[in-house]
């Protein structure tokens, strides 16, 4: 076991590093944690090389970089910039989880997948998924994870369809998935989506209700609905914070609430930090690794 001090450098493109992520890293076992704010993509390589050349190669795995912020693609680009900056054997581990979105999305997808499997004998393959809050970081990441697993995913626009069209194009280019951009600006458009969805991810901003009592009443094909919003009002009418596959009042669907998702998210982010600390080889972790761990935590793998 390498006894060098575990050091984590945390990069944020905005003016603050998330206190949540700092606490998670400390509780996972990092002894020295240094936040960097207003970091631009072009600065990542220099920071990484400053860190890796300051320690013997054998101590490289005790150095980690965390990519935060609120932009999923930028965080992934920062990981790539960090990887390209490494000069073997001088290397370190990197982990992207902007706004906690990758671990939250992974947890939501895994929690819903568990309900689909246990209650309906279904997998993601061919399942029709509607994502509300699709341009946010959690909605974006969850849509890609589900699509990679074989789901038919719709990105629902509530403020202009151009933004979700752009998200779908980026997802196709970066990850090879086909996401359908759907206009949900009007009540009729939104209800048509809800009436035909088998799974709904409610990933809109905190305090925004995206599925009402009236919406639920027409959701005749809906199997499972997940809500990541723990701030009143609930993102889904009638959703209990701890719901984990229980019947959702007012419809035939089963609900997965924000604290059921949050429990897996918390364990997932902590677990990925611990993987970096325990590894003898440098790791590069993103939403795919978060999902793999979330499946283990939910008993799916």
C-alpha cells in the first residue's frame, strides 16, 4: 500500500467549487484538498503537469483531479485534456462529476432499472423514456446512459426546441446515441409525451413541478417515474421523497423519489473517490463508471 499523502485537486470553471463535493472527497479519505475556481479548459494541462511532476511516479496514483462545474461536456473535455497532459510514468487519476450530475444520473437510471426488472421483468432495451429537464446536466447524462442501454429516449423541450436539438446532436457526435428532440412547450404537447411514455425522468430545476395530478391521470402507459427534485413542490405530484418502487398516487405507475436516488448517488460518488484512492493504476472516471457502480449498489450487477 502506497503511504504517500492522498491529494485531490478540484477544478471548477465557475467561481465556486461545490461544498458538497469537497465534503464527499474529505469523507472518502483525501487528506489534502485544493479547490481551483474559474479554471478554463486551456489551463487544465498545465495544472495536471504541475501536479504529476512534483511526485515520484509511484506516488502518482495518490494524486487526483476532480472536474466539477455545471457543464457536462466541458467536464468531459477537461478529463480528456488531463489525460493528454500526462507523461507516463508520471500520471494521476481524474474524476468528472459536474454538479454531481453524473453520479445522480447514474443513480436515477439504476434505481429505475431495478424497478423495471423486479416489478415488470423489463430492461431498458426498447423502453420509451421521456426526459424532462433534458438540457440540465442530470437530464443530459441520464438520457445518454439510458440510450446506451438501449432505451428509446425523448428529450422534452419546455423553452424552445432548439436547445434539445443541440443536445441530441452533441450526444450523437460524442456517444453515438440517437435521442429524439420533442417540443413540450404547450400543455397539449407535454401531455401527449406523458400519455405515451413508459418511463419518465423528472430532472428539471429544484422546485419546478413537471408532472401534475392532471398529467398523471392520462399516463396510461407509464410504468415508472423518477424525480430528483427534493425541494417543494415535488417535480412529480404526489411523489414521496423516499419512494422506491411504490405505487404513485393518482396513476398506475411506480415512483422513485429523490432521497431513494440520493442514497445511491451519495454512495456512488463516495465509492468512485474511494476507487481512486485504492487503485494501483491511474483511473479516469465519468458517468459510465458511475453507472457501473450504481448498478452494483442497486444489486443489478
